[in-house]
């Protein structure tokens, strides 16, 4: 089951997300999803 969430970040972090999306030729949404997933894995 998928769930939709909204992430709000400051301009600096937003620019980093945009840069990563461009670097890896993917969407900003995918970058944020992967970063959240990785962060949660690090907590486990």
C-alpha cells in the first residue's frame, strides 16, 4: 500500500535535492524517497 507524504525543506536542502536528481537523471521525488528509505535503514 502506498502512502503520500509532503516534505518541506529549506532552500539549501532543496537545491541539493535538485542537484542530485539532475546528476542521477531522476525525479526529485525519487531522490527524497531514496534518502528517507536510506535514513530509516540506518536507524535499524
